C-alpha cells in the first residue's frame, strides 16, 4: 500500500470517527411539560427537597448578589472564562417551569439540559450523578414548588472553542463517571450516609480538591486542597495543614456553626456552606464529619487547649490594655504591634478578641491566599452570632508592601516557616474581590 492510500485510509477513519463522536455527543430534547398539569407536589417530598437543596448549597451558586433565591445570574469565574449560573425557579420562560422530572434528573446526573445542550461542569454533575432516585425526585418537587422568577442569566464569557457546548461531550468522555452511590457493607450507616453527602450532593471535593489543566478534579489527589472564588479551600483528611488536628466533634461543630475556637471562622464560599448546614438535620452534619474524619488526620497537634495563654500575650486590667508591647524592628512586626496585637495578643473576649494565630491554618497553609483575603477584607460580624471573632479589613489602611511585610511576619513568627512567594498576585486578587 502506497503512502497516498495510507493517508486516504487515515483520513477516512478520522472522518468516520469524528462523525460517530459527533453523533454520540448529540442529546435529544425532552418534550416540555405544562407545570399546571403536574398537580400539587407531595409536601413531604418538598420538605425533604428543601433540606437537600441546603445540603447541596444550591442557593449559593444560583443566586446573584441582590437577586432573588435560585433565580441565577451569579458570575462564576473559572480559568477558562466566566460562567453565569442559571435560573432554577419554575418560571416557564427563563427557568425550569417546563422541565419534566425526567429532564431535571438528566441535568442533575448527566449535565444535559431539557433542550439537549451540554452543561458546563461549573455545575457539579460529576458529583450529583451519585444522587439517589428518591433524592433527585425530592429536589425536583422542591424547586417546582417555589415562586417562579422571570430572570435570564447573562451569556457566558468563554473563548472559542469552549463556547461550543459540543466540546463538553469530550470532557465528559474523559472525566464523567456516571454511577449511583453504593453503600459499603463493611461500614456503618453513619459512615455511608456521610460519604453519600460529602461525595455526592455536598460535592465537597469540587472545592477541596485540585484540578487538572482541563478543569477536572484530580481523583488521585482528592481533598488535597483547591480554590474557590478567590479563596483557598483547605486540604481535608490526612492532607490537612491545620495546626490542630480535626476531630469529629470539632468538625461537626464547625460545619454547623461556621466557627470553632481551635480552627477559626468559615469565610468566603465556606461561610455560605456553614450557614446552609446550620439549617439541616444535625445528624446529617455529624455524618459528614464522621466520614471526613475517617479520611485520616494531618500532622496537627492533639493537645492544644482553648486558652489563649502563650508567649507575647499582653496582661489585662479592668478590660483595658495594661501594657504596651515593644515594637519589633522588622517592618511586618511593627505593623503587627501597631494594628493587630491589641486584639490577637491581649486576651480580649470575643467578639473583639482575635483568634490565636499560632493555630491559624491561613498562616500555616502553603499559599498566602486566605491570610491576604482576611487582612484586606476582614471578618464581618455574622448575623445572630456574637460569640465569634470579628475583624476590620485593612485593605484601605495598608498598602501592598505593608500587607506583604505583615503576612510574612505572621508566617515566620507564628508558623515558624519560610516566607511565601507570589504576594503581588495574591494581594491583587484580594483587592479585586472586595
């Protein structure tokens, strides 16, 4: 066979293969339904669906700032461009009001909308594919029961060819493994429930795992830490860098309240997660903590008390500072003594008393992202929560160099580690996200 024949054969194989792949990538539309013909949803299913929506953190992504719940329009920056969340209220024109239960479940598990278009994996269907039939139906009942909102999301801002949804079929072929959750008979019911929620509807790995160049989670490094909306999602399990090892009680408390004395406050996207989990069955939160702790412990200490004793603490008298700290010679130390020590070193009660920085994962972590965010933005007071720290933001007080000096001082003094690199980028991102 001559070279021309070989090339023609390869071309024919390529054309046939491409045609077959394109055919397989196409999904059929599912006929629309008239929501009025569905009748009244089962109230029990609606209540259970509402709780499942909280466990899935659905409102956080499907609600734009200042917008109505579940009406979509939230800008979701990704390394590939900006994706806007969709309207999942039962509005027939701009939402899912014409979606059948079958269409909803296909989108949830397969990432294909009612009209047959592939959905971007910013919607974590690679996790939701594990959701059970009963839970998927309960979620549908809940979303079809809420008030419809007429609201269209802005068009996604993605470059070619990523703006062609058929390319997602290739991504799914590589990375989407569709399978329902199967309980491990060697584990107890609480562990299995926790795994089902963490790896399925809770999609914890979507934030807490690193991703490859194509945006898929690295399954070989699950829960080893990731990024979410400009924040660092800390590593969990044996990869955790927390100075204090997590135990089940502490993790359950943190998930339900967004705060623990030895682990600090939930900020960024995690604040919304904790707020949602505070409203669900505590048994589900405990199950999630039980499973996460079973993944192993990091190298954190186990013998830390909640007291604030330690070197550098300032004596107090009558609720006022009774001693003035010496000013360190290095610039970061001088800034700390001037603007930070009166809260973090002074044994002041909450909410003005600062967290122990020697127990801070933000100071201990391998990147400065969260520490810079906290310095720039502060920690706002949580609604109805007085027994947790609050902190003003210093982004308008300190310039970029001062923030760098302060953060590196905290790093060397409280974590005993070398200074970070990449501060300019971290500060720019923190300022841009305010």
